[in-house]
C-alpha cells in the first residue's frame, strides 16, 4: 500500500468519525433546513454545483445520478472536507459570524466489467443556529433581566447503495436510499433579579422556563437514473422518490416529557437533469437543473415547489503542456436556488459563485480538488435578514488500493534462446 492510499484511508476514517460535526449554520435555520448538499463532489462544487449529466470524466458525485458510477474504470474512493464561515446581518444593523466544519460526502465505486456497484454517504440537509437575546424590565419597582437562549440543531443524512450497467452510449442505474437525521429546537428563559418571592400578579413570570422539541427521522427511498455519452457531449436524467420519514417527536419542558409516534415529515419528489459539452478539447461546459415538489411536504405550513439552476466552465489542459499556468485544470460556475420556505412572507433565494482547481496525483484517476464558494442567502429588504457564506473545500479522489503496481526496478535475468535443431 503506497503513501497516497494511506492518506486516503486516514481521511475516510476521520470523515466517518466526524460525521456528526455538520457545520450547516444559518440564520434561517428556524424556518427549516436551509443548507443543502446534494451529493456533488468537490470538482462539481467548484463548477457551479453541476455534474448530474457529466459522463465525460470520472465523476465521484454519484449520489445525484446512479448511472454516473459507470464512469469509473477501477475501484475509486472519494471524500472531501468543507470549512469556512458565515456572516449574518439584519436590517436593524445587527451582525455576527459563525464558523463551519464538515465532511460533506464519502463515495466508493467498484466496476465489474459492464456492471458497477457504488456507495455514497452524504450530509444532505442541515440548519444550525444559536441566538441569545437580553432584555431589562421592572416589576413593582424591582429591576430584572430576562435572558432568552434559542438554538436549532438539525441535520439529515442520506446513504445510497447503487447499481449501474453500461451499454455503448447508454448507462442506466438504480439504487436504494436510506435517510436518517435529527432536528432539535430548544428555548430557555432565565430571569435574573426576580422570582416567586416578589409580590406580583403573575408569580410565574419569575420562574425560569425551558422548552425543547426533539425530532428523529428515518426511512428508505429509491432512485433511478440514466445517461447518454458521446465523444464531446453527455446528458443525464435522474429521479429521487418522495419519502415519508418516520418522525418520532418528543416535547420536553420543566413539567413533563411527551412523546408522539408516527408524526410525518415528507421529503419531495426530485428530478435532476444535466448536460456536459467539450469544446476544442480543453474546454468543458456543464449545466444542471433540479426541480423539487415541496408542496406535498409538511416541512412548513406553506412550502413551495423549488428549483435550482447551475452552470459552469472548466479548462482541462492536454497532457504534455509545458507552461506551468496551463498545466492545472481550473473551473468557475454559478448557481441560483429557491428555498422551500419563506422569511418575512417573502421568497428566499440563494445565489452562489464558485471556482476550483485540480492537482493530479501520480495517476490520472487520483487527484486533489480544491473549491471555493461564495453564497448569499436572503435579502435584508425582502426577508429582513441575509447571510454571506465563504466555504473552502478540499476533495481527495481515486486511489485503487486493491490494485498493486508491479515494481520492475530490480535486475532481471534474460533467458537464452532455446535451440530447436
């Protein structure tokens, strides 16, 4: 096992051990799950969040379309690290910053001639928030302080087990998905300087209060997809089923705990479509479109169907390029997304600008991908609040640890020709 394979294995172990460190922090978390990681690899994240129809490369974002696993020619592993910070602001002049750290995905692909097996684990959706407010008031001439602490911790993971078959130009795939996650809302109020011994009409106003709602989600779904690949273009189409997650809900307060079984949380039907085009051998263009039927969901009372469009351009140098600046693949992109819930009775939009670069390692199937995303979510004029996210991503891909390259650096004896006559 070479040193690159060891690095990959250590990264995979760290990713699995850190799977609960989801850093999806957003001021809009009280409304739902604002952070969405659809399953793209770091390459696709740096190219406008595209890749569902990109069969022109070894695509590691196979959770988008199960047919994409046919692009692998050997056993491939891929994972990534996502980190950065988000700046929040409202129309009252308040602002603060929060940091993020996450391993967004892990994938493995195993080709068996025309048959392909694959697995991907994705941090699908999240929304974390911690907010504190302090107020000062007076009761019967006694000053007191009320500290209110509000927090949301929510995540939803998806594990995909996929199978695909490759024909000459057509690839088809299917798979099962398993969703699991948690959403916890907690509100605490602490009264300082007032209590039940104060002579007030509302004695309970002096008691500290505590309220918590804990939701646990799980259930399976399925996905199907196909792709068409030609010399300079490819297309992909996939569908993810709607899933009514088994939602166990618990209410906690200072008085009691109540558990409700079989509450629902419905994920929408999702359609992905994508295309990729190669231009003049060194340029490639990607386009992606996603439509989600959130109106059938009960994520919020007035959920709306959502869409997302993305486009990207990549420079892929030919082998043997001598100029240093032209040796490394680079890419840029743009994404626009409508979220399923509203803020301040107005639609909530997300705009993201991306860029990325690739460093090949030893072989064409092993590489390091780097990406940067600048996202703006919401608008102070329409939604009263907005946020800017700066996310940096590192992806490690390839490394067929099951195939050992033969070493031919030792002296060898050349056999003598056999005398036949």
